[in-house]
């Protein structure tokens, strides 16, 4: 792919090189600082070889020993020949140690015997043939010559030249690693001249060794391979012309990272990240004496956090950029030789877009991951690319009194380690993308929706334990609505799609600034306060988010351009599930869904007319394997489009019309069984569909025609009836009422104001009791009218309770108010902009394009009032609407 075609500002970069090595497990340990709005801590990565990672469902089964040529040395890195750990040996004991081979300790340092040197040279030759030149090999070659001393200073000790046999060929380097000084004996030639160090070779066996020199007096350290290198201490400069790699130069205060040269030959691992403050990247040396793998090369990763505390760490060189983190080990040129356990210490930034630091509806501080287009990249570095799956465990420390909610297999383990701090521990054994991890920290009221006793094993197909977390302000209405709806919704979803793929469910009512009506993660659902309407009609959004447990989470798109595989399917299943929960008859369900389809088609029609072709296709044509970006993945406008939802929905409705409702419902269940816990694409879905219904394949309906007409082409899909409504009882009632309203509006505008008093709107209109969907259809059709008198609007609001209804109805009402400049209800528009921010974005645009001074002022005032709490993408879009680009 050409460089100029690779990416632009609206594309989401994909940096991680998972084709070489994959992360199999993340161990996240973070402390939440609410005052400074940051998380700080570390993430430990367990890496799997690429050939192991290719096997679906086997990512977690990997060997830490495979591909690490120096593990035998690492397992004894802190162990002397007495078998004691160096931490257990004090200085007095060190002075008295004698070794069986005749070597001795001189000044607390064990000196190699001649036998040691001969074995070392043989090892060097063997590793030279393998092309392994990493510094870690030094630890392996000189296993028996490594001792440790506790030091309080981080600075590296000064290089010391000692004598043994040939003084010119013996170098001792004291190197600081994880608060310990590791003393290594190197059999190399070293010449010192003024302020320069220069490496020379006595024989070929030395050429594969990594030379490390340091001078703390001048605050300079250099790491390089066997090439000739000069260090200028006075100017702290390094001649990099012969270095195959990047030099990390430490000044006395902070490191300075230079660009990686083009001729870099070392293997570089790359993670996706975003504005993280990375302080160190280290490899962790596993020791078989402390950590044992079973015969299948598995490990209990839930104990990883405790176990690794005893292991030695060795620094890697790294480069932290705005959108990625790169690190490497000098001398390692292949992924197979790369260390398999990495620790990254870092801190997030308050402005990191993955996290929303704000206050809840009770005015208490909270933070949560809000589904930003960069996913979780500003929370922790990860392989955030299609196809990357891993397990994870998280230790989140927060102030006492606060609660941590996360996606994870089980309810958290809670530890009160400090008087004023508490740690929540979550984990998942299911391999999931890092983007699906969700986190929220705050002070909320807890309500048990489905108890553990009710979710007993005999009912496991229908129930799973569910908890509701909500601000006290919404506790009553949230618990009333959801405690009734969730159990029935769960039962209907399981009946349609099969057993729930996760073990529990937590639901959080998020702050008003949340930019969506809902967001689903494994075992954790975020819901907007806009869903909490007394009539319960907005709870269809709960059915949508619950559907994501199957489509989007347990089954995910292999290509991130194919959002319709999750959003289209969930838009389809939400109406089916909600219809079963509300116990609609088959006829009632069909009547209501036909109207909703009409309204959906109207939205799709409008978006197609106002959106570029690149945002209208449901998939990216051609093979996208190895892509380095997601097209329009950072386009803020895309977040407010429903194209992928609605085109995908209408494709499934088209297939339903072809095979029938019950047949398509059965296909959905088969689809889940076939692809559960796997990544899929459109080819997989259509192949299974036509294998299930081979008799429907024809010249006009096949995989190729669907790709051509629906998936690869922009524009409106071919929909039977084109969104027209015929032979629908509910529609006929709305049509009659709309005609009466228009007739009264015409009479009202023609009458003198004195005669208007005698006009009886009650007798003229005779408004019947309307369903939610009928009110929406009536308001939508009234928006087509050029002018409605304010008295007519006032009457409709009074009789249909429009300004106090659910968020869908109020949104349509606000559109009517803006179009007809109904000043008496401008307060309703302002209230909606503040309290329904997830749905109010386009109302800002309508206020501004009206060219009405009062409406424009209304938009500006409310944008200023809530802009600070808005999410970044929403704020940018609205700011453009209000002030222009």
C-alpha cells in the first residue's frame, strides 16, 4: 500500500503487528486518581507466537519457553550454585561462599574459572550461529557469574576494568535492573581513550556479544550491537552511523528518545496507544523455580499479578508516540526470539479521549470508558486491531467508598489493602478484543435485578445474575422499569438466539453527557438516562444492547468496516425481542413494525442524501487483510449516522420476506451456534444462509447480487414497497387525524382572531387514544406541513402530552417547535438539549440553519452551558454547527 494512500485524519490507524506476535493475556494494574483525573500503574503482556495465535480458540494456550533461547539462563538469573535466591543471601554470606568447581567470590563478585570461559565461548558460538545477539544472552552465557547487590540509586555504576588472565579482555559492567545492580563479567576487549569508548575484537567468538557501557559521571549510557560505536560524553552525543538500532540516551534527569533509523534490523513490537505517558518498558524473566507451567503449557493467568513480583526485570528500549508504542530488544531480529512477558509502566492523561471524567446526576465525580472511536487506547496500550483476541485481568484501586464496574466473567473480588483504598479485581477467560473492555468508577446505588438464586443452574438458559447501578436521582424509576423489563427481555432474547454467552450482567445509568442511548460490553451495559421514560417505550434500546451479547461481542466482525454484522443484526432483533416482552399479537407486531420500518426508511433516505458515498457502503470491497487503517474510523460525523444500522436491518428484513419470519429466526439461532466466540465477515453469513436455504438461490437473489446491491454499493437498497404504508389499520387512523389537524389549521389561519375563540378543537379533532408509534408517525407527517398555527401546536401538546413524553416523541416535538418557531415551547427544546444529549445533536443544526435570531441564540447559550461536559467528538460536531468550521 502506497504511503499516500495509507491514512488521513479521518481514518483510524492500526499499528499493532499481530502478524508477527499476538498478546494472549493482559494483566492490568491501575490506581485511579480522581483529583488529577488520571490512572497510573502498569500492564503486563503475555505474548503468544504467531503460529499459535493463528489457531482460533487456542490463543490462551501458549508456552512461555517456546522461542526464548535464553530461558535456561533466566530461570537462575538470581540464583547462585548453592540453590539460594540472591535476595536470601546477605553480604556476609556472600563472602563465605565457595563453589565446587574451584571458583571463588572476590569482593562479593564470583569470578569465572577457566572451565566457565571455555563453556561460555562454546555457548557464544552456538548463539552466534542462531543469529541471536540480544543482551539477555549475556545473562545466559554467564549464568554462574551473576550476583546482585541492593542499591538505592537508579544510576548505573561506572564501568570497572578488572584483571583475570588477560586484563585487556575482561570487562565488568554494573547495570541497574529493577532496583538491583547486576554485575556481569564480559570477555571482551575494551579500550578507553579520553571521553570515548571503543569496542574491539580479540577473536570471532566475541563479535556477537552486546556491548553496554555507562558513565554516570557524565549521565550518559549507550547500548549497541557489535558495530563500532563512539560516545561523546561531553556533548552527550552518539555516532549512530554504524548502529543497527535506536539508541536511548539517558541524561541526568530524563531520557531522550531518538528516531529509529531506517536501517533498523531489530524486531520491533508495536502496540496501539494514544497519548500515554510511558515511563518504562521491561521484559520479565520467568523462573521455573517459582513459576511452573503444566504439561499443556497453560498457566493460571489469574495469579500472574502475584507471581511476577518475584521475577527479575530487564529494560527494553522503547519509543512512545502519540498513536502507538514501539519497543524492542537490541540484537533480537525475529518475533520468535522476542521476550514473551513484557511490563509497561505508564500513566493516562486527563485529556485522553477513551475516558470521560465527569460528574454523575448526583454531582459526584465518576469516570467511564464511553466507546470513543479510538476505543481504549488512551486507557492502556494494546493490540487494538481486527483479529486480535486475548484474555485479561484487571486490578483497579480506587478511593474507599467508590465502586468499580468492568466487563468480566464473575463479580469482582474486593480487597481492602489500605484504610482509604479498595481494589476491585476482574478477569475474563474468554478471548475478546481489547476494545470490548469497559470500565466505570463512581459512587452509585446498587439494585439487584436478578438474584443469584433466581439464576440457578436449572434456569441458566434463561437467567443470569443482574445488578443495576444508578445515581440516587434515578434509582426509583430505573429500578421500577428495569427490574420488570430485564428478566422478560432476557427470556425473550434467549428464546430467540440461544443461551446467553456470558455469566452475569451489570447495568449502569451513565451521566447525561453520554453520547449514545446505550453501549454493550461483555457483562456490562451502559444506558443513557433518556431510556428511563415512564411509558417504557424507550426500553427497546435495552433489547438492542442485550442483543449485542450475541452479535458484536460473542460473535464479532473480522473486518471493522462491516459494522452491519453487529448493528444491523441488533436493530433487527431488538424489535422481535421487545415485541415478545410487550406481548404483542402477531398482527399487532406486524402493524407496529411496518410503521417503524417506514420511519426508519425516512431516516435512511435523508442520510443517504446528505452523506458521501464512502460512508454508505456496508463493507470494504476486496481483501482488507493487513490493512493499516479503518476508513473513516475517526470521522466524528460517522458516530451520528444510522446507515450501517438501517441498511443492515433492511437487508435482514429483505431476507425475512424471502424465507419467512420463523425460518429467519431459526437461521439466527443456527448462526449463533456456528460462529459463537469467533470472528466473521459477510461471506460467512451469506454462505451459511444460502446453504441453509439453497432453494431460494436464483439469478436475482444470490451471494453476488447481495454484495452488489446491498453491501458494496452506496445509495438506497432495493426495498419492497420503498417504505410505503398500505393496508395498515394504525396508519389509517393517523391519516384521518392528520387530515383533521390540517383542516383545523387552515380554518384557524383564515378566521378572524375573535371568531377563533368559538372554534371547538375538541369536537373538530376528536383525538383518539394513540399508540406510541402512531404519535411518532403523526408528528413525522406534520413536519411535512409548511405552516402550523401555534394554537394548533399548543393544543396537540396539551392533548398528547408531547413535551413530557419519552425521548423519541419529545425529539419529534422539538423538531416541530423549531420548524414552526413556536416560542412558547423553546424551553422544551433547551431542556432536551441538556438532558438528552445523545439525541439532541442535530437539533443544534436545525436551530442554526433556521436563520432565526432567537433560535440561534438558544443554540449558542445551551452549547456554552454543556460544552465542557460534552464528549470530544460530540463537542466538535456541535461546535462546527454553531460557529462554523
